[in-house]
């Protein structure tokens, strides 16, 4: 029987207690730790002295989280659109980076929170080798790791700045980063392998045209601001990544599945017709694989998209959280439907009266970012900085308006 843990907003942790404070940098192998920080930041292979060396984190035995000052001798990307692609196109369609910014967030109590930058780097159209410069095509996501949880707190892409607002924003006693926590969230302590956790989180995303967000446009708090309840599930699994037929070894993974609508029962998705699945690993961080899923009655050609995803060599058999997850939420196993050419599963939701509603769900897209290539050592912290987000934007996550540097 699968054990299920509820993500309590009172405790906001699964397993052992977490001592508040900034994350300390440490040289360790990819095994052992259950701190969500280690599943969000990319790793680097290290020698006996703890310094970075050449190697693929999916293969080397000695590794640690990347830290300021490191020069990284690899990049990881998704796989090319076609297995016939050569040269620059074979490097993949986009690259991923995940590393802590030098600045940190803070809350009303002065508690510091590491801020993690997750960069998706797309080369300009027509120049498939031109990675590395943050530009209009790229997406920068900002995550914060607090003493009890980690959350997606903001983003900058396509000419916009985005704040992911949580319930803390409705409380005038809150300040800085705590206004954006518990939105798109992850447990600070990752559960034991095979165990499922879930939680209900209120959130709202606001877009701004500039990094300098005025108090008129965004007051320090707003008790009346409407937030949408979401339900999010996660499970610690072992998963094989890579191209079909040449998959990696089983890799320790946190699978995160959020739904943007909540059922009246409070423990199941509402009328959500789509979902994204995120795979986080200690080796490559946030994210190592991404999938889009759609319900059979979604407002698009679900089967056509599912068939296209199924034919992609980089979209191997997906994982799931199969079983009776909550009293009102049942998830069936993923089926490799060779005849239909799709990956699908059944989800059943029961209402308060006991009536069951069943829908088929289909994987409609996938990016596996385990296409690792050796490169000349580079500084990942130069690819996306506080200045790229905008110092004024970063100050939104500061309780006192200044940006303390990591020691």
C-alpha cells in the first residue's frame, strides 16, 4: 500500500525537522540528502579536494551542488527535434541551468532564503549554436528555499516580470519573500522513496511591464486580493531518463504534479483539463524532465498531440503517482498504448455524494534535459545574474529592500 502524506501548512515539512538558516555549501555524493535544495540546484563532479572536474553528474560518483566560483565543464539540454540532426542542432533545442544567486531573500523575521535561478536558454532562431546570452527567447524562473518549503516565487521572460503571490501577501505582518511562498511548492524534506505527498496552496500570478514595480502597482500587502486554490502532488521515485532504448540508470527523482483547480472535497483536482509534470534530480536540478498532460475533453486535439509526443525518441515511458492517492482521488497506471500510439492513464475523482467521474489523460508533450555534453569550463553564474532579473525585482523578495550577498 502506498503511504500518502498531507503537506500541512502548519508543519510544511515531511520527515525530520529542518533547522532554519541559510543553506550551507557542502561537497557530497548525490545520495543521502533529502533536502529539496539538492533537488533544485545542478551538480558538478568533483575530485578528492572538492574542486570541479570533467564528468557527467549522471555518471560520476563524487559530486556536489554547484556553488559560486565554480567553473562547470558540461551543459545539459533536451534532445534534438530529429535523431538525424547533426552539428549544432544535435546539441538540443534548449539548455537548462539551475544555480543559487549570490543575493538571498529574507522575510519579516530576518530569516534568509536561498534564491535559485532556473534558466531555460534557447538559441536565437537560425543560430542553433548561439546559446549562453540571456535574451528575449529565454525563460528565467526564480525559486526560494525556506525553512519549511521551497516555492516558485517569480519569473522574467518575454519582456515581462512575474510575481507568484501566495497567502502571505494577504497578511500585513508578512514582508519580503514570505509573501510569495507556498504557491507552486515543494516539501523542504523530500519523502522516502515510493511515498506520495500532497498539499493545497493558494496562488496568483501577476505580470508587470518593468522590473521597477511601484507600490501603487503592487502594494506591500493586500488582504482583499483574490487567490486561486491549487492542489499539488509529489512522489519520490527512481526514473530512467534519456532516449528510448538508451536510458540512464535509475535516478533518484522527485516527481511534482500540480493542478490549477481544486475540487469541493478539498483533496482532489477540480475541473482541470491540463497539467504539467516536473521531474527534479540531485544531479541536474530543476528541471530534469518536463511533461504536459491533457484531459480527454481538453479544448485541443489531444490525441494528435499525444501521438506526436509518443513518437519522440526522447519521450520515454512517463512516471506517475498511481493508486488511491486521497479518499476522493484515484490515479491509474500509465499505459503504453502501442496500438493507439499514446501514453495514457485514467483518473477518477469522487465528489462528496460519492459520484465518480472518470477521464482519460494523455501525455501531450515532453522535454528530457539529460542530453549532457562536455564543454570548456564556464561560469554559470555569469549567464543569469540579479541584474538580468533587475535589482528592483529582486528587492521584492527582501524584507528590508536591500539585497544581502551570500557569504
